[in-house]
């Protein structure tokens, strides 16, 4: 029906944070990369295998702390098909450890093209008479610039396989203002997008009051989160921008409802690259990531009370 | 500097059209798919190999007629990493036949994520001390909803490797109106996006007067193409929506400048699936695609005069 699966995991772990798996080759601890290059040379395969080892180590270290992970497709496409194969394996491994997987793909295309994306990321692809899962994430991020045509084709697979989508509404980056903050009559473009998101979702909501279509609302603009939370009571929020981009726990608190539900806050480099700050050359990358994830949980939970 | 490479190919072939390579498994002629399934079973690999055979056949049949092809990433992701591997091979094959390749990926993300996409699609990925080409297309489509942060990181690779990008401005689909046609003061959102596109490109233009950042302007809204052509004199246009979506040669003529330059018109299913209308079960898919591409060229060139 909705974001219930994710919300339950958040409450179980009392942790509304999602760990990004945005593995650039240079984020991989040197000992892992070195071993992979020794084996495969300086190739895309070496990059992919190193990142897979790193990802699995991170997932092992985080899976009892965080409810969800968010691999960013760019970092996998960056290594070509070998990166995509590594992404398939990463998603499967994360799911096997009980984590909810949001594939951060920000796709936005229409009609049969949107259907093809939906089959790839949430549904099944058909060859002959066989329907085959492909990346099979639990949720994807989407871009709604092209309107409903870019979102609706995903809703069929959402219904069929109990999945969700999250649409970019107000992003956390500096140049978001160039388009998203322009006024359309009385409303900012991001508010127009927020309302469209709600319209596309229709009336059906899950046990926690949220529909199947969430929204990205950046942590760096707390006033806007507050406005959007009030305008979109049934829209689950994915909140990027905490930490590295300057968003604080105080800022993100407005994304949550009174019961502490309705939002999840992302951290990518803050957790993944925590090893770069401990002076141990990444040998402690698992402990460092786990400690960073726990610190983030404690920080955010100062402002979020699970009823 | 710009779209010169593509514009030259267009003029050489006297054909401002680009053939989509949007191969869903069901678009593959039955004899090709059957053979692939006989070999690999009903698997993603069978789908990928069938599409690769189909794509190569199309490229062979079209490479002296059209200047460019446009693979749509959705249809390759649809088959997982095997589809992405097929996409890498397809891009290489098309380039080996002298075709300009626009990867229709419509990505839109920021900062290091945008850099990762740019490396993947236009530039090089670095493993150890080796810079490796990945998908290595000539041009990609992008989504500018997040502002300059989503576009600028690509411009470095554009400079370094003489590549281009094309940003969604006014798309050809029905629900484009939901956001793109809303008014911001005196201007529609698509006009605001068009102006941003021009700003991001800066002042440098190539021999034909066009910058490195193009715009998608749908054929289904000729009045808007006319407006945008006047507003954006240095922006190269990619025009989808001809044929299947209802755009005609008369509609698309406004995308071109007085010398017949500055635009390219897409057709995907009209060419790729032409075999479905000849009653020969796809055995003639190459002849059918070639005939459709020539008919499209003749149709559009009724209104476009190359100076």
C-alpha cells in the first residue's frame, strides 16, 4: 500500500536514516583496492570487484543499525556493465541482510520508456514467456519534470510487487534555486511539484498514513521542509543534505510527523568515508562506518520521538 | 566547440534525422529472438543477444542514410548488466560505422554524482592510475530540474573530449503541460528552462553558431518550437515526437534555422519497427527500416533547405 515496509524497519531499529552506497573507486580503502588491482589489473573489473567487497563490508557493519541503504546508480554506471553487475549483486546482498533498498536513479522518461525503467528497477522483464527480476530494488527515485507520464507507469509495478517511488521535489543542492524556487503565481515550482506528486499518488495510504509516492526534500532548506510537511501530509520524505552538505538534525526534524514517522534522512560519504578521518588507512572502515551511523542515529533521534 | 561534428554529418547525408535504438525484446523480429532463446533459454542474456543482433542489422541498414542514432538507456537497463554490456557494444558498433551517438539517458544529479555520470557516458573512469572509457557516447540527454549543478560537471568532459549535452526543455508527451507549461510571471517553465540552458552554455559557439548545450523540444507543439527557436538562437534542438506521437514534417520545420541547421528530428519505432507493417514477419527488417528512414528524410527535407 505504501511506505509501510520501510516505516516498520525504521521503527524496529529506532533509526530514520538511510546509508548511501555511492562507491567511487577513491572511496574504497586502499588495501581493498590494491588487492583487486593486483588480481585484475587497472581495469573496470578491478574497480567493480573492489567496490563490491567494500559494499558488502559496509552492509555487514551497518545492517543491524540502519533500516535501509541507497545505492546511487551513477557510481555503478561509472564502471560500465561491470558496475551494473556489481549493483545487482549489491542490491541482492543488502536485501538478504534485511535492508530496504532505495535505488537512487532519478530517472524521468515517458510511456513505454518509463515502463522499461520500471520493469528494470522494480518489476520484471519478459523474455519469451518468462518474467525475470532485474535490479529488483524496493523503491526508486524519479524526476517528474515530464509530468505524470514519467511516474504513472511505475505505479503498476508498485501495486503488483509492493514497491514505492520517490519524486524530486526540493533538492538540497545550491543551484536548486535556479528553477525550483521560481514563483508560479503564489507558489514556488517545488510546491507545484509537491502537489503534483500528491495528485499522482491518489487517495490510498498505508497503516502509517503515507501513499506510495514519496518526495525528496533537501535538509539544507528547513523552512521549505516545514512548508512541504504541512502541504503534503501523506507524502513520505527522503531527506538528503544532512552532514556534508550542511543540514543538521535540527533542520531535518521538520520532515517528521508528530509520531516520528514519514521521513528518512540520508548520509552517504559521512558513513561510507568515515574511515578517512580515523588515520588508520581504512583498515577500520567497518568500525568507522558503524560508529558514524550510530552517531547519526543518536543525533537525529534527539529531535524525533517514535510514539 | 559545439554540435559541429553532428551538424557536418547531417549536411553530408542531407538528413537531419536520428534513429532511435529503443529495442524492447518484443520489437525484435521473431526469427532473431527465436534463435537467441534456442541458444540461451528464456533469459536476460537471450534478450540482450537478440537485441544486439537486431541493433547491428539496423545500424548496417541505416548507416549511409542517417547521421546519428539514439539508444535509449531504459531499454538496456531493462535487461540488467547484460543489457548494459549490449549497450556498450552497440555504441561502439555505431561509432565504427561513422554514426554520431546520442545516449538518451536523461540523467539529472549533482556534484560528484553528475561527475560520475559524465565519466561514464562521455569521459573516462579512473582505476588506479588508468583512465578508461566506459560507454563513451558523443552526446547525452540531461534533466535540468536540479539546476546548473546537474549540467556543469558534464561540460569539463565536453571540452576535453569534444562532446555535447542536450537538456530537456519542452518535451513531446501529453503530461508535459502539468509542469512545463505553468507560468512563472510572464514565462512558461519550459522557457525558463530554455534560458537556463543558454546561460549554462555561455558564449562560445561552433562554426554553425551552436553551443555545446542543446535542448529537447517536442515536435507535438510547433508553436512552442517557433518561440524557442527565436529565444534560443545558439541552442541545437533535438526534436522527438515525429510520427508515432503525431508531430509532422510541417511541425518540425520551425526547429531549423534559415540554413537548415540547428536541429535533428528523432524517430524510434517508426524506423525500428517498420518491419511490423510489411507482413513479412520481420525477415525484411533491414529493408523496412531503411525504406522508413529514407521516407522520413524525404518528408522532412520538403521543408528544410541546406544552404
